[in-house]
């Protein structure tokens, strides 16, 4: 099994390297899918992801976009996880057309992760009409029902 070496800062893995490492399998997937019949879309997408990985590795962990992703919980599990919407952005990056640079990709990923944390307007209710929490944990977990008044919360 291949192990990835990360530079360490204060005994922690750099977040920017976690992001670059996350992009690697998507880049390889696009390279493997390149075909003369796809009008260069997979090759363009692979180059866009390589460019994004090189760009993010030059950033510091205290860059505002990296801090936004950290606050949104993208590194909560010890690796980079942009959530489903962020993953979709990365998978489709530069596939149809290359109109933006890596900075715009990471701004969009941060915005998508922040949307997961932002509660929906107004109270939500389950089928029985009881209010439910919008999210649990880091903002990526399932919505859990709140206990009724007088009920003990599950352990």
C-alpha cells in the first residue's frame, strides 16, 4: 500500500497538502478516461486538477479560503472532505470548459461546505410535527429529531 508523505507543521499535517492529496485520484481518473472521442474534455479536466493541486500546495494553511474550509468542517476527520457538493465541483472541474482558475475552484468548494453549516430558514419538523435539529456534529451528519419535553435524550 502506498503511503503519502506530508510535511508537518506543529506536528499536524498541512491542510493544503490534504487537499492536493484529495485531488490526486480524481486527476488519475480523468487521465484514465481520456479518449479521442471526448473532444479533450477529460484531458482538460485532468490538467485543471493538476493545476489546482499545484496551486493549493503553494498556499499557507492560514489563507482565508483554507480557514473557511476548516471552519466548515472539511478537515474534521483528519483528511480533506469537501462534502457531496464540493466533490461534484471537483469531479466536473474544467470538464465542460476552462473558464476559471484554481482560486475560483477553492472559493466555490469553501462556499459549498459553508452552505452545509448554514441552517435553513425557519424551524424544521419531522413527520410527527416535532422540531428537528438541522444537522449534527460537524454539520455533515444526519438531521436528528429533538427529544420531546420531559423525554430523556438517547445516550
